[in-house]
C-alpha cells in the first residue's frame, strides 16, 4: 500500500503507540511489556486515506517532475483526479453515496432512497427486501426504519413463512410506509454543525432518550453559541425494537 511509505512526524507518533508483549527466549521465559510507535501512516486508520490524498496533492502542486513522471507512464492528471472525460462533469452539484445525497452548493445532505411499491402480493420476503433499499449510514431518520422493524417483529411473532401472503393489517401498514418514504427528500441536513469558527464557539452536547413498550431511542444534539447566535444540530441517533 502506498500509505505505508508515508512517514509521520516524530511528534505525531505519540498517538500511534501500541503495546507489545516481548517474550525473552531464555529458560525463564520472562515476558516484558514494551511500548512501540508507528513511524509511518497506519494502514486502516480513519485519517489514513486523507493523509495519503493530502501527500499526493502536495507533491503534485509543488513538483513539476511529479507531473512529468505521470505523463511518462501515460497516466494523465485528468485520469488521476477524476474519471470523467470533461472537467465540468466532475464538478456535480448533487452527489449520491449509499442513499445519502449531498448538495455541494449549499452544503446540505438529504435522503434519496427509493423503495418501489410492489405490484405483487406482499410477503415476508417483500417486507425484508425493502430494508436493504433504505440506507441511512448516520441513522438520522431512525423513526422511519423503526416502523419497518416493528412490522418485521410482528411478522416473526406470527411465524409466517417467507412466501406466505401477509394479512391485510400488516400489508396495508407496509404499503403506507412505502408510499411515505418519498417525504424523506424534504428532510435537509446541513453538514456544518457549528454557527461560527469552531474554536470560538461555546459547544455543548445534549442527549435525549425515550422508550415505550415496543421500542426505545436516543438522540444527541450539538448546541453551539457564537456572537449571541445559537444553533442546535442533530449529530447522532439510534433506535431499537424492544425484545419480546
């Protein structure tokens, strides 16, 4: 991996320490715990892709020989940055990844998951397949998939087979849930969490939780205050179905 060849500053190695159990090959077989430090970018760490991309961008901007090397290998810079044939096509306003779309102009996110209304009879297999079409990586819309989980729990309690037609009380609830999913597009989520410069804001986290006989949920909000302006943004949420 290219990231393994990128060295880190000595001051940064304090956060990449690992504990190593050293076994001395003697008759005593004594074990000693020592602390080691990674001197290169750790493979698999969260900031590793960013460090790799930032290093490549730095050398591309400050070294003309780097561009010449790519051209000699018949690798144009256009193909390195983007795979689009036209540069303008690479700067799209709307970008979708795993059902979560981003508006790059106003820096907002919204959900673009589409679950088609089934034309055939509703079965347990139909209800379960809809769960894989509603993707919410940060779980902001946790009340929406919670309804689907409750339906599945009700189906399992009745011990329904995979291809058995579901009774009207369950199938009607499922169809109502599917028809209302398009409303998620109106749920806009600003990517920016604070109202001003991060170091100058007064920031606090507020957690709320609630429970009922069938489910429970929790949400965390970030409150920021800057120049007498207060902003409250949702940062994380989780919901679970109560065990029965």
